[in-house]
C-alpha cells in the first residue's frame, strides 16, 4: 500500500510541475539556510567542552566599583589562586594564566626574530587542571622551572621545522633565553585558548610572586570537587575581600579603611564565577583571554533559522490548499470508492514527505556549495558532518517533522471534502481563505522585521565608521616592536619624520584602540584616599597629540625643554569630570598616583577621545611623558602612494635594525576589527533577509498564479463588459496588497522595539530614523507589486474568447 501511495504521490507531483517546483525550491532554500545556521550554532555551543571535567571548571572574576568607575574584570589578583586553594576545601585545583600579547622570538643561533602572537604565562598545574597531555616532554614538570616554555606543534614547526624542539632554546625579546620543555597539540579552534601558541612558566614572571591585592591581571581557573554547590561557593568567596583585600588596603594606601567607608559612595568589590563552558557566549568582560561571541547573536540567528523553515512551510501550506480545488473531484471519487479520511491524510502526507525529502537533497547540495562562502562570512571553518550518525539522525527527524508540519493542514483540509458536493460541482470554492491570508501576513511580517533589522545594523555600523572619535585614524600606520632596534629607537623615529611622505610620527605604547589596560588609583591633592578616582595611565611623547590630531582644550602640551614635565600630566575631560573640576580649574592641580607614589601636576586638558568600543563610555585617561614609549611608532602619512611610503619606512628600519622583521598595520584596520562581530551580523542579516524575501515572494507568486487561474472566467467577462488591462490588474493586485499592508503594520513596531533593545548595548548609538520604515515599506510594496503584477497582467491580457467559448 505504501508503494502505491508513493507512486500516486509522484504522479500527482509530476502533473503540476510549476507548483511542485515552487514548493520544492522554497523548502530547499529555507532548509539550506537553516542547516548552515544550525551548524554555526552547534559550533558555538561546543566551545571548551573538550576539556576533562569541563563542567567543574570555573573562572574567578572581579566586579569592582570604585572611584566612580565600574569594572567587570575577567582577571583577579596574583595571590587569588593560592588563597582559594588553601582556604576552600571545595577547590580541587587552581591555576593562573597571564596573557602577554606578541613577542619577538629567535633561535639562539639566529639574529632574525620571528613575531610570535598568543603568548601566555601559565602555572605548572595548568595541564593537570584542563586534562591536557604533551606530545613531547613531561606534563608534570614542564613549567616548574623559570625560563622554560611549552610550544604548540605549529609554533615548534615554525621555529625548528621537522627537528625535535624539546630541549632546544629560544631568545625572547632579544633578552631572555628560555628552554623548551614541552610540545603540545595546537589548541582547538572552539577553545578559549585557540590563539595561544607559547606557554611560558609562571615562575619566569616576577609579578606572579607578588602578594598584592591591588592589581588584577591574572585569569584564574578553579576545578571544584564533584557535587559542589556553585552558588554556595560563590557566596563564601566574598570572604576573600574581607579577609585579604581590606587588610591589604589598610596596609598600603588607606590606613583608616573599613567596610563601611568603602561602601560609601557606591563602592563595591565582589568575586563571581563564570563556568568554563559559558565563557564563549555569556562573558564579555575586560581582559578576556580571547574575543567572545554574545548569546544574543545566537538567539537572533536561531530565530532567523526558524523563520526560514516556517516561511518555507507556510509556502507549502498556502500553495497546497490553494490547489485543493483542482483535486476536489479526485478526493470525491476516492471517498466514493471506499477511501476513508485516514487513508487520504496518509496519501497527502506522503506527498508532502516526498517533496520534503527531495528538498532536503537539494538543500544539502546547496549548503555544501555555499559552505566556503558562509565560512568566510562567519569567520569559521565549518563543514557538513556527513559521517556523523548524530547529524543524520537529527536531519532525518527534522525533515520528518517538517514534512508533517508542512503537509498536515493541506492533508486534513482536503480530506474533509464532501463527495456529493464535489462530484456535483457544488464545492467550487477552495476555502481556508482566512488561514491562507493569515499565513501570507505572517510571512511578510517576518521579512519586514528582518529588513528593519538589517537597515538598523547597517546604520549603526555606518555611525561607528563615520563618528568623530576625537582623533584621526586615517592614513595612520603603526610600526610594531620598534624596541627591537635597541638604542636606535629615537633615531628611527627622526629618520622616518624626514620622509616627504610622512606628516608626523610618535613613539608610544598606548593607542586609542581597544586593548587590555588597567586603571590606577589617583587622589586629588587635599582630598582623602576615600575620594580616589580611577584613571588609565598612558606613556606618550611630545608628538603624540599632533600625530593623532587630539585636541588640547586647555593648558599646554608636553615640552622637552621643561624638565618639570617629567612629573606633569595631561588628562582628558572624563578625568576632570571625575575629579569634580572644570578644564580651567584643573590646570596646575596636583594628583597623587597611589600605586607609584608620584605626585603629578596637571598642565593640560585634552578633548575626550574614544579609547575602546563605542559600546563603552569614554574612560578617564592621564597622559604622562615618556616612561615606556618604544612599543610602536605611529606614523601619520600624507595622502599618496602608501605602498611607496611603507617601502621607504622599511628601508630605514632595515638600516637601524637589519636583523629584525618589519611588522606594521593600519590603525583604521585595527579599529574595524573591533566591530567584526557586528559587521558579520550585519552581513548575515542581509543575506538571510534576502532569502526570506525570496521564499515569501515564491509563495506570493504561486498564490497570485493560482488566483488568476481560478478567476479566468471572471476576468474574461469583465473584459467583454469593457474593463481594460490596468483595471483588471488593479483588481487582482489590490487584495494581496491589503495583506502586505497588514504585515507591515504588524512588523514595523516589533522591529523598532527589538532593534532598540539591541542598540542599548552601545553607549554611543543611533536613533532609529523614520526613513528606515519608509524604505522598508516602499521596498516590500514594490517587490509585492512586481511579484503579483506579473501574474495579474499575464491573466489580464488573455483573449476572453478562449475562456468563454465553452460557456
């Protein structure tokens, strides 16, 4: 019987190729899009699940509100790991990591450095806590001794080729010689350690032995004993502040500090935990070891995938019920010959299952072809797991459910035809019109919502791109690691400034692009330590403001001729606001650096400039003259041939540092990378919005074709009675436009509300413009008119004699 059902279903589908194509193609596009998004989401939820006992591993965070600053840190103090291990029996293991950015690394027999990124200091028990093994070396002793390190497999190959790396030595930063005590497999791409390639022993880092509770620079992970109540442990963790942080503060900078005084003015200091598997999607703190995603993006993509599937299913329902009149007599004859309602339902469900199965094959082919482009869009290395039983089980179950969902309403609807009415010609209307209209409204409401979202994301990205940042990032190239030239750093700067293509240059270790920076506590002279404020402390030279076009609004810039400028400071508007001063009042005031115990005199106030993402408010910054400014040389180029300018700068570099590599980047590229996730989200929105509109238009196209076909005799009679083509086209089109109008009225407020919530993540954001809604409305109406109008005009120009000659 099943074979007979399949045979009849196949014949039925072949009889109506146009509608079969619309259904199959619509479902295939929806399924392909949903498949790609599902693989993306699955990959996101797989982050950090590969580590042994991942469910029991947590990171300790510090939530600090002090001096009008609120910092949510992914790092804590140096002694935190040892303290929680000693004081809390629930802690099985505790380990620390401290990221160290990039380093210049070379073999002992070579003078040429290779820039190595992703370097981190690690405690000896790092491997034990995360359940990692070494390819070479002893996992128990690899990081115990100072000046030892472990390389990933790819980094070892970069430095030593196919030679064994174990036991060999590397020179870091042209200063320290490290012995390689282990080689480890590359960290997985779906791990928080994915970009790290060199692990140095924590014993090599002097600061790691500090007992300071005032600096937070260490990513600290703990493994709890089985069955530990995490919430209870987190509550107990707050005792660390009372038992250690407060005594440290009393001893070092606030002798009269008490919990009550600290809490005054809204100050707060708490420790929190983030589960290892939650870091990727639920953590966006300062000093993360790697860039994370946002669970909101996953929700958005999940809804898009669901929308695509629902849109395709709605198309199927609409087209199937619209065609039911053609099959009414077939149903009547079947019932007359003894078929019951259940048999008919099975027949129509098998037809929908057959379409769904064919659509699945097409969808997998389309997804496989689109995968490289999707990977580029999403920044991933995904592939369709053809060999995974779980993938096929999930896919088959999903397809069966989709076939059931798509075919259930048409099947039950058509099985209810009354044979007597059908065979007498009494049942001439299709029925289900309200449901079909509702589904059309639902389809286009989704499309309108996605279009609004796409335009808002695009607007925000353009706002970010064009906003006045308080400095000029254009034509600014950063030459990295200039300290590798040794004593010739200043010579390099001066030689570069002589080039005709160079407008200015400055040596600095700090640039106004997001990076891991810490605040320092400063106290205005004449106030108590309880009134301290938090400022970032940047080291610059005298050309910094001119090179970056940062505006000085009060006072003066640094001047090498003034020896007192070694203890002078420039501050931004955010800093003087915290100090409770105006720009004029700030000039000449003294502020005390509580950590370095240095008194600075404010000689100038600069206009606020963005130093982080536009999601964040502008932080308070203090600029001091030349302590460590040899990390990079920021070069402002004149308009012209940048490649030629770079060649000239490289030639100078090769003269002052002949054995060192020349590394550079453009500052606007670095800025754009900060908003990579938003840019990707915007592109994904755009692509899947286009797909949703395509699927919705396919359904509308099919319904318009059926509607025109059903009303052929009516159209012919109207033409005979004098109606022209435009009148008939208007008559056939206006009903659909009413539905589109309703969908627009439903979707626009929802789109406005949801995107306003999304924009709340940005401290500096757009207001959604009225023209967004006008553009979306105009575009949807235009696309709908073109879709329906084609079928309407086609029906209106048919010769009425052909339709009426049999009457």
